[in-house]
């Protein structure tokens, strides 16, 4: 089983505004409401590709119920923990000449609820995959990523981590199967500015040397780079297309890589599926469908 973890899921409320004018009343020409959060995005793409998975995480209040309803209505399977207090967040995505996001903080997560999540994750066993992504809410310990990987260490569980800075660096000693920083996040770790695929390679190798089995670096319009477990370096430019929505593209790349690996167990196929999935979502108004992903894959 593949488990995704979203500590702080949201309702993503996207609004199109022809021209955003701060300090003025702005009217939208379209609205869209979708379940959001990095782990939920990964689950959605996996589900679209026909791969069984379970989304874990915390929901609260009427917005939490709506996240669950919309996610499962679209075919997803969840095992959320419902918090007693607070409401799940609503994140506002304003699409105009530029994309502007306003992300809420979300509810506090109590220790009993966290213990329930850890108990669910502790049941993962050999052959399972656990995907952990996104920021840690302020009410949770900042050691949570490493706590989870330490708990799963030695159980034969494939761990996938999409996180930044210290969250990422602290888990490398547990040899995660896959980490996926983007080029800006990778540069922040080492204090450099990385703009080309060639520049990314030596720093991706540094993460590999510190324990990551596969390092996948997304670079938006510049494409992607993979430093695979066997030392192979695979790089590709971004496919050509009209970018409509960047939200969830990186998560789609993670899901595509996982799907490709489970299908053929080769780095090349997994990488191509990752690139196709990430780009297909960027070229779509919502997260990509299976047909959109496979069509783009066939053209890589």
C-alpha cells in the first residue's frame, strides 16, 4: 500500500481576476474549490493513474468534512483523523497576470491525534510506501519528519520526502527512497543559486552522498534532474506546453515517479513518468488525468 501524509490539508479556493488591484474591490470571473495539500495532490495523481493508495492526515470542522467529501468524490481513499477543535484551512489562490496565494495556518493538532497518526504509520510494513510532504504545522514538533522515518527504519518501507531545508537534511541518515527538492530549495540548502540542470547535478549528488537513494530535482520551465540510486544521472528539459496552473505540479512529479517505479522498477521510466505527470498538471486547469499524462509521456 502507498500512504500519503498531509499534516495540514486545505480547501484550495482559486479565483480568476482579470487585473488584481490592491486596495480596491476585485471581482472574479471564475471560482474553483478543490481539496488541497501536497500529500492529497500526490494521492490524486496516483488515483488518476489507477494506483491504490490511502491518504492520511488531520481534518477539522466543516471545511475538513468538505475536504474529505470532495477528495473521496473524485475517487480518493482516505483515513483521516478528525480533530475535536478548529477548522481545516482555506487557502486562496488568486490567478491574474501573476499568481498570488494566501495560505492559512490551520488548526492546532493535539498530542492524542498525533499519536493516532503515528500508530497508523507504524503499521506500514515491507513493500509499503510512505510519502511525507509539506510543512509542519506550528502545533507539531519540528522533529516529526525524522521521528517518522526513524520509526519506519529497517522495516522495508519505501519513504518519500518532499520537504525543505532542515526538514529534509535531518532525514537523509535514514536513507529515504526518494527526495524531491526544487532547484531553489536545493540551492538554499547549500547557499548557492542554481539555475541550470548542469549546476544542479553536483548538489543533488551531495544529497545522495548523505543518504538519499534517489534525488529528483524539479526546475519548472528548465525541466528536471535525477541522481539515481545506481549513480546514473538523468536530465531532461521541460516539455513544451501552455502553463495554466503551477499548483501541484511538483506533487504530480512525485506521484508520477512513484507510479513509474512501481510499474517497471527502472529509474529512466520513473523519471519520465515524473516529468510527464508534473508537466501535464502544469498544462491543465486541475491535476492531470491519466490520459493527459500518458499522452505527454509518449512525446518525451
